[in-house]
């Protein structure tokens, strides 16, 4: 069994519940992924408040039909295609310990970024890229970004400047985020608490609105140029609505930019939020004050539901662990074929291996970590 967040009715964050669910079984073209971190997105609470679903992030298990990845590869992606017809969404997101995901929706995690940073990227990056496509953005154009300090905005300004070759990038933000946006390469930052759109004299080749204010922000656009609005429905009938294309291929194209440092993930400094603090994390996200992405850290989450207790006694470390660890065979067709074992260790967590030769290493490693507290979630 695994822990997962869910809700049975639409409403405020208080409708969220934490419960136990079976670990999902992957189909022939899917991966079984252990979630290390998951980002929260505005679309998540908008869906919860009205009607739709959740996204983000992950290492895994290989099944027949999956050819691109190997066991142990670190992957990341957006697991839910929001273009699926309403009522036919296949997943409730990644606020769980294990998920299954179609192979084509994920790609390899860049080696130079953490799980948390990787979790912050998929939905925001796919959304940001789509807007530039919808606006037929070309090298040498200038762009005005509304909400440059948010999860999508921080990627829009970087993509414009560092990847797509914008001649000039301007953005709006709160007073506290102005210096931060300049550090991302923004040429001109407007404090929205002090400057109205009508007071901005310069006009731009594209307006990219990430907060749904296109009914007002359009005034900084030149005549007959695209005004992109990622919210639905756009508040301005002139605006072009831009959603996102969910694909691991988009993330793979961006991988060199991430590994070279051209594109930097931005996570909110108030993080991480622990898995049990999801309601608190959504409360913070819904204030609209986050800088970058709000994310959930699963690294210290205790897997499985068991009351087994372990107490070391005299003998070798490995001997102690073998005597006080219950070893199970993971009874599924997949496990039977691949000899997948589940081990309950002293943390009462589940460790998976498909290679019996790894058992001694896993047991030793977990014993040496016995009783240690990393305090990652504060």
C-alpha cells in the first residue's frame, strides 16, 4: 500500500484527504515510478475548485513494451495530458508515493539538477514553450511578460532571453522580486504596485500574460501583434489562449539548455513542503506570492503501512538486518518475471530491487542509516 492525496468533492484545499491506496500496476507501455518530488501548479487548485486534475515527477521500474529507459533511470515529466476530454483524465497526479506513467510523457532528468528542481519544470516549461509557438515568436522580437516572477513567468523570461533570442525582455513583478528577475536576464522590470500598464510608453512585439490580466495588459502591445494568455478563458477577446502540449520530447529538447545552465529551474525559497503538509503548501500557492515553483518533497516519506518494529541485537550488522527484516516477493506478473523483491527496512519503508545481487548492498546501506535523521523537511 502507499500514501496518496485525493479529494471526493470539489472545493477549497480543506477537501484534500490523505489515504492509503494500492501501488498501481503498469501496463505494457507504462513505467512504475517512485515519486521523489512533486510540484504544485495553479491549474491543480483551479481543477480542484471546479473540475479537472493534478501534475510532476520521479526513478522507476521497466515493463514489457517500454524500450527507452532502464531500471534505475531518473526521469521527470508531466504525467497528465490536459487536452484529454473532460471526465476521461487517466491520473490524479503525482501527490502519491508511486505512479504509473506513459513512456512518451517523460524523459531523462538532467544530471545537474535535483529531483526537486526537476519536479518544478514539466508543466511550467511545457506551458511556456507553447505560448511562444502560439505567438509565432521569432529571434530579434521583444516581449513583455506579465507575472515574470511566477512558476511559468520565470521560465518565459529565461526562454525568451537565453533560448529564443529576444532582443529585449520586460516583465512585471512585485517589489520584492525585481532584483531576482534582473538576475534572470530581464532588461526592464516594472513594479506592478507602482506602475500601471497605461503609464508604460514603450510597446512590444509580444505580450505574454501568465496571470490572466490580458484585458488590461494588452495596452503595451504594438498593433496587430499577439497577446498570449495562458488562463482560461482569456479576459480579453483579442488574446490568444495558450495551454500546453504534454510531451517528454519538449523536455528532452530543453535538456541541453538545462545542463548548460542557460535555463535554470526556479523553486520557491519557502520550500520544501513535506508530503504531509500538502494542504499548507496549497494554501501558500493560492496566495499568489510564490517566487518560482512550490514543491513537495517525498524523500523522507515512509512507504507502506506496517507496524513491524526492528531492534538491533548482537552480531554483525548484516546479520542483524537479515534477522529483523521481513523479505517479501512482490506478487505480480511483473515481479514474478523479474524477481522483484520488497524489503521492509528499519525505517518501515519499502525498498525495491530486481536483482538479488543488490540485496546485500541495500540491507547494509539501510542498516547503516538506521536511526539517522536527515531533517530534510525541517
